[in-house]
C-alpha cells in the first residue's frame, strides 16, 4: 500500500471517529427528553444495575467521554519520546482509535435503550463489542513498536526492543483468544465474564513473560561478554608471549 493510500485510509478512520463523537452528542440531545430523572449507568457481572446518575450527567457523560478519549488518543503520540515509532503502525493505531469510539457509542446506545425500558440481557449484548475490541487490540499489539502509551509497557519491554517484540507477540495471541471467548458470550452470556478473566490473566502473563525474557537476554549477553573478554585476554596473553620471545632473541 502506497503512502497516498495509507494517508487516505487514516483520514477515513479519523473522520469516522470524529463523526461518531458528533453522532453521540446528537443522540444525547434527542434522547434527553425520553430519559428518567435517574439514569441507570452501571451494571454488575450478573447484569443487574448497581449505579445511577442524574439525567443531565447520565445522558451526556458518554459523549463527553468519547470526545475526551479521542482527543487524548490523537494528542499522546505528539508528546511521546518515541513518537517516531508511531509511523510504523499508524494505520492500526488510527483504526484502534475509531474502534474505541465505536465501542463507547455502542455501549452508550445500550445504556439509553435500557433506560427507555427495553428489556434484554446486557452481558449478551456487550459480548460482541468486547469481542471485537479484544480482537483488534490483538492486531495492534502484533504491529506496535516501542512507545510509552500503547502496548505492554513494563520496565523490561521498554529496556529492550527484542523483549518488546516477543512480549507483544504473546500478548497479541492472548487478546485474540479473549476476543474469541467474548464473542461466544453472544450465545453463552457467562462466557463474557470468562473473557474478562482471560484479559486479566494476559496482563499478568505478559508482565511475567517480559521479565523472564529480559533476564534471559541479559544472561545471554553477559555470557557472550565473558566469552569475548576471555578471548581478548587469551589473545593479549599470546601477543605478550610472542613479544617476550622476540625481546629475548634481540637481547641475545
């Protein structure tokens, strides 16, 4: 794909994300008169409401969150010390930004529908959104290069590009697995909770894996350094021996 095609694709993704934010505000304006005085805003893992907001906050919270999230996603690369690396996965980054905004808008629509009195299994409807999000996070992890804001950032992935690449290859597979499990929640709602567990396990596993890979790399580096030093010392010893023999012959 040429640079022109990539730029066109990026513009499309950015335009889509901005359009979704604008659409969420239009939706909020139209939905406001239909909302109750107290808006259900949070559910537990059993799908039961356990949190409410006032109508003003409840209706406009998600659109404002989406706008803030999009602004942050576009701003962060500009202050990243490794900002030049974003160009290596820019297409995936912009697609991820659009997917996150679409994800938030979908959750927002479900919230509005519930507060309008529609009855449905919330976990079952959340499953495809989380499944798609996890799957694409897996795609981005496979492409992401070292940076301070996107990806699996541990002291060890940020200290070694090799460790970063290996850790993200593993993280990509684990998030894709979580995405598949989440999609099964469309049929079996309890699988949605299992997908969240997979994501939490992935976070722990990649953290530990990055440390072990760093230790392995460092051990190998120390070994080769010792070998190199031993070889250099041996070579110097031979050279000193030859010089000594040459000196004796000269003196004789």
